[in-house]
């Protein structure tokens, strides 16, 4: 039944996302094409001031077009990110806590399956949106000729002993855990909200603020405790990481790995807590009035 719920959730949201994804891809591609062309035009006019004065309108057009598409590209990133967040919120709020909840809760499925189907769909679209934005950045950097320099710098950093590949994997895992945790925080807030205030939206916002503040204190404690233990480590304290020491020492790598894993565990713990809170609210304190 979970698979059926997930398929229904994906079909219900696919059309909306596909149109926005297509529009975003078109804007990103055109922006990546126009950007180096406009920059080349301005480099040419900067070298020949007389020609720039003689044909100012013609040389102004590439820059104006570039500016327009840069603005459109920046706005499209904000729109697609906000759209993903809004759909994640509305699909959970309307289907499970709104008027549709009366029907959804009568289906022969558990509360856990309802939550998981929403969570899986939200994860898919959040990952798709993130990957799409990231690829658009790479495309823009590649068209500007900067991507090669970044790759070369990473290769040089890796040659000095830095585990770049492992750190990239850790960042991806950390982002995935953080994504799940943040979505579950939203679900928990929407589950608690109707029991805080008569205004369901206001109660959900208040609940999210409270949960967010608590989660930040937890993460602050995790980071502070980890950093304190690292600084208090005799091996780390004796490490030669000064100007005359190695740029990337084994102790520094170990400290970064320890801090990253601690943040992962803290973020996962927050997500698990929000999962149980959401599950409890939907099972024992569900308020559809």
C-alpha cells in the first residue's frame, strides 16, 4: 500500500514540477550561452574606446540581454526552491490535516505509511530541485571558463593529502540527512500546530519556530561538544598545523571527519525525534476540526 500511496503522490505533483523544471532549464541554458558572449563583447569594447562610443547602442544590447537573463536565472532559482517547499508543505497539510484528511485517514493504511509516502515524494522532488540547480551552476561556470580552474584547484588540494573524494561524499550524505530532518521538522510542526492555536496555520508556524529553536540548540551543543573534545585531544593539540607545518595534516583531517560525523548524528537524531513526534500527533492527537 505504501507503494500505491507513493505513486499517487508523485503523479499528483509531477505535472506542476515538470513545467517549472522545463522553464528553469530553458532559462539556465540561455543564460549560460549569452553570458560568455556578452562578456566577450564588453572585453572588446574596453580595448577600443572609440569603437565603443561609435556603436554604444549595439554594444549595450549584449550587456542588457545578459543582465535580463541573469535576473531571470536568479529569480528562477528562488521560485523553484520556494515552489518545492510550498508543495511539500501543502501536500502534507491538505491531504492529512485538512478536509482531505477525513478521507485519507479512512484508507486501510497506517499513519506511518501516510507519513512515509509524503516524505519519500518530498525527498525525490527536493533532490531533483537541488541537483537541477547545482547542474545549472556547473553549466554557467563551464561556459564562463571557471570550472576548469576549480577542478584543477581541487586536484592540487587532493595531491597535498586532502581526502577530497571522501569529503564530497560526506557533504552529500550530510545534505541528505539534513533534507530528511528538515522535512520531518515541517511535518512535526504541522502535526503539533492545530493543538497549539485555533488558527491552524498560525499554530503550525509557532510550532515550527519552537522546534527549530530547540533543534538549533541541540546542534549547537553537538558542535560545541565535538570541537571541545577535539581541542582537548593531546594529539590534536600537539599537531604541527602552523605556517611551517603541512597544509593538510592527518590530525586536521581527523578533526574535520569527526565534526562532520557528529553533525550527521545530531541532524539524524533531530529527524528521528520529529518522526516520532509526527507519528504520535497523527495517531493520538490528530485534530481535523
